[in-house]
């Protein structure tokens, strides 16, 4: 690129600061929308998969009508007497039932009803930061992880409300094992009118090499269940994408590209309208159509790059703010999605500049020079 062309481009950007600023902000918004939404979505999935993996179980057993991805909301249950049948299998070391109840109040939260004694035989001892476990199997008590405690400003002795009942926080454990809020399973069964029911059974086997054999025995022993190795379950959580989820991401990306494209279009179209006489001078001096198009494209490329850098800065700033305000909310912004966003921003820029650039090359130099 010649110094003359570059000086013309820089002069045009500097002399129209409001237009340039609006374009940069629109591009930044495009970057912010894509990376934050993708980061939030992937963060939720990654965090959930990590915490399920932290349960330490080898096999997960669910009712046949349970959702194919993520744990149930509590509607799909089966008798907790299934646990005794599972313990009759020689390769099974420990079994624990879990009853789930999902609640949407400001954010999605799943309560885990557990039998603490059998739970620790499968998942291992919880690492308590403060407090202790339940005083009894029917106590109106809760133990929560440290991130949930920080997010909700909860401390030992305070209460969590669920369906009109209040559970006192008696313990805070280090995050990373299953749920964020644990209640005694019998208390949750009574509250949900699910006496003697469980949403899921977690199974630990004597030897990891016996997992497939044990799955076959469980399937032949109990009807109307779905049995999955925990490794396969975690892999499914990490990689499976429901159609609604993918449609949502596509819609967000589409809107972001539309915003960026429209901003570039409006910016360049306005510029060409304002620079009609200038374009006429270039063409009268022998500037080719390619030269005019390059002039417009490079200007948009510079604005896209500035907007891209600004958007990345705002994205990481937004990530820091969100995770400071909401400690339980994880954002995963991968290098691959940064590369994809760069490509999408450049595509939106070229889409937006295409028509105005063609219009610029079609201007008649005589009429352009006569333009006031």
C-alpha cells in the first residue's frame, strides 16, 4: 500500500470521528455478542461436566424416561429400593441414590437430595471449608459449595428457601463435586412428595475393568432404566449439543454478523456519499476501479481491526466482571472461537462494504466533480 493511499484513508477516518467511532463500537458489539454468549454457553456445559466427573462414580443409572442430556429435574424417578438390588451384584462396591429438584429463581439451580453416608462411599469425603454434614437423615439442613456461598452471600447458620420450607446451612464444602446444594434425601423426598423415590443411582465398582460387565448385569437385572458408564456420560455432556442449543447459538451469531455488516454498510455508504467529489478527482487523475475499491476495503479493514481489538478487550473485561459478580458462572472463551470471531468480523465487514464499493466505482468522474 502506498503512503498516499494510507494517508487518504487515515485522514478520512480522523476527519469523521463520530462515524468511525460508531462503526468501531458496532464491530465491538459483534465480537462481544459472539464471544460472551458462546463463552457462557460452553462454560455452563464445561462446569456441569467437570462437577459430574468429580462425583467419582463409575456408572450412572437413570429412569428410561429421563432427559437424554443433563440430570433430571425430579420428574423422572424410580424406587430407591433399586439400590438393594444393585448391591447384590458382586462387582458393585457402593451405591448411592440421588433425588434432584431444579429451581429457576434468578438463575438455574439443582438441589441434590443425598444419603450422606452412601454418597461419600461413592464420591469420597467432601472437603469442608466450614461447618459439618447433616445432623440427621431428616434434618431441615443444607450443605453448599464455596462458590454458591460466595455468590449468594450465605454463611453457616443462614437459610435457603425451597418451596416454602427453610433449610439451614450447616456446612460449606470446596466446589467441584456434583451439585452446589445438598439436602438430606429424605427431607427432599417428603417436600417433593417423592417418598421412597430417587432420580439417579451412582454406582462404584470394585475394579474399573468390571464396568462394562457390571452394566450388562444391571441391564439384565432391572427393567425400564438407562445405564451409562460415567466416562461416557461426561463425554456426552461435553460434546452433545441439543438442536435448540445450536439453533440459539446460530441465531446469536447471525444477529451479530447482521449488526456488524449493517454498521460497515452504513459507514461506507455515508462516506462515499460525502466523498463523491473526492472520488471524482481520483478517477479524473486516472485512478482505476480497483484502486477505488481497495481504498474503501482497506478503510473498512482498519475499522474492523480496531473494533475487533476493542471487542476482545471488552470481552475479557466482561468475563472478569461476570465471574466476580457471579462466582458460579463460568465462561470458557477458547482460542478457536477467537479465531472464528475474527473471521466472522472480517466477513461481516466485506459483506457490508460490497455494495457501497461497487457504487463508488460506478460514479462518473465528470458528474462527481460537479457534485457540491
